[in-house]
């Protein structure tokens, strides 16, 4: 784990620099007695400890595909979309503090599809337990053990999580739901359906939120108009719910940009269903702010794919790939954690995140005349690491991102290894 964390953007042989060490990692992943869930289980106690130190924690769920189509000889892969692409589907639960600090992976589920496409016509007629949608319910249950009752655990999901069975799934005390609605559900009231009912709710006010960039839009500030109300969701008519299923009362928030963005991107329109209170404007704003942090799990998946290059691995079975995924998931969390602390605690001493030999080498590289024994700040150390990865550190460049950080970490530890070898001569 240490070797891969120090060289996240390198292959295993590049990260270890020794054939014996590389072989030990590959043997670990291929050991039939080792399973991915055990690797993540070793990470979970420290995650839960960080969770229990917070007042509010967002348990964000999302699914991504790992494409291993180039591995023609690898067994256990399945279809990941409607094409012939082969790979593994991954559903993760990533814990984030209410303020956005990455806390770690609470749960991860992987599977392979045996068929390229499902039976769409009969999908609504099948119970949730027979569909891939069951992963949302199982992950909610798996994320909660060990979390103190004093912690408000908010389960956050995108439109795929708009599932009636998830709304009625048993949860621990002080666990809440915050789900983006996908369906115009049947609700009690004169208008009869969710969208028109929520659209006529009174406006509570406006809120400015930071919208993260994605392939379809750049990062920007968005001004959202908020509406909120309490409503009752009817039992789906086409589903296979239990005979005793009852309507469920939820709170709803509609957050939308009434003015189209100047950059021409699609205006935001979030329709949120939640068990959190929305009686006041501030409560509705809190729901929107917390949902806006859902992009962090997308950043986690991006770090896995681009930073740790998980899709570049060439292993012989899907089981070995899943063991590697579990290992790199911990590495990806640590990269995000370093980036977060550089932005929220920039003036703290960097010895909280770097070893003495690491920050001393950085100072020798960038401030060779500085003889201070006091460690630099986190912000300064992270900027130096990012400069090793290609960050230019100009006045208008802002703070470094994940890409330059993971590149710089690899360079830093290659320099450190070289310095240690030179010292032994």
C-alpha cells in the first residue's frame, strides 16, 4: 500500500522498482484466500473512527464501469454497457464529512453482467431483490455498522437511487436519505404527481452553490431558486412490493436555475427527495449544499481510473482485478484527502501528512538556501509536490489539482529513493 500510494500513477513494477516486491503484490492479489472485501475491511475501522468524529457524514453511493476490453484472456469479466465492452461494474459508498472532507470507503460491491442487455419490458414487473437496483439497499445496510448514534448519517444518491424500496428500507437511528428524483411519482394531492405538485410549492429563496466541472460543463457558481414541501409518495402500481406496502411521507426540494448559464451549459434542475427536515429556508439550503457534494464520489472514481490507472492493469482473473481495485480504492482516498487538507488547512504544518525525509527533500529541491528545521505549511508542501508533477504555480493558476498531485508524488519518492541510495555510498 505504501509503494502504490507513493507512486499512484505508475505501474506496479515502476512503483516498487524491484522484481521481488512487484511479485509479492501480484501474489497477494492472486492469493485464493484473499478477497476484496477483506482488503477493504482492513481500511474500514479507521474510516468508521473518522466518521464517528464528525457530527454529519454523507454516505455517497454511485456506480461506475471499469473497462478491461483489452484483456481478452482474463476470466470472469462481463458486459458493462450495451456494446461488446468487457469489464467490471463497481458500486461504492464513499464517506464524506458535511464540510466535504473525504473520510474513506464504507462499502464497495462489484459484479459482472453475463448478458449484454437486460429485459427492459419486464424490469418493472420484477421485485427489486432480483434486479441490480438491490445494490442500493444492500449498500445502505452495509455502510451503517459501527457508526455512533450521535452521527447523522445522510445516504446520498443520484437518480438511479430513486427506488421506492430504498425509501422504506429500515435504517439505523439518525440515518437520513437525500436522493435526486428521477420519476414523476404518484403523490397524494390535487395535482396527483410529483413534478407539478412540487413546481407549485412556494419559493423559499435563492442559494448560490459551486457546481463542479464535468465533461459536459465547466466549473461555475450557480444561483438556484428553492422550493420545498412535504408530500406523500404512493406505492408504485407496476412494482412487486410487499402486500403490506404503504405510502411513504417524504420531504421534497426543487432547486433550479431560472436564468440559463452564460456559458451555454444546461441549467441545473435538482428535484430532491429526503427524510431531512425542510421546514425552513436554511434547512432546504442545507439539503442542496449536501447534495452538491455528491460530485466527490465521481472524483473518487476519476482518481481510480486516471490517477491510479486501474484500467491499465493486466491480471488474469476478475477476482484479482477486484483485489487490486480494493487496494487502489484506499490509495485513491488518500490522494483526495491530501488535496482536501491542502485547501482547508493550508497553514497547518505539513508533518501531519508528510514524513520528515519527504518535506526536507522538497525544501532542499525548491528552497536550497533555507536551513530552517521547522516544517513548511501543508499548502506550500503540496504546491511543491504538484510542481514536481507539472504544476506551474503562477499567480493566476489557483491551487493544484489531483492530476499534478499524483504525478508529483511519484517524482518525489523517486527523488527520495535516489537521495537515500546516495547517502549510503
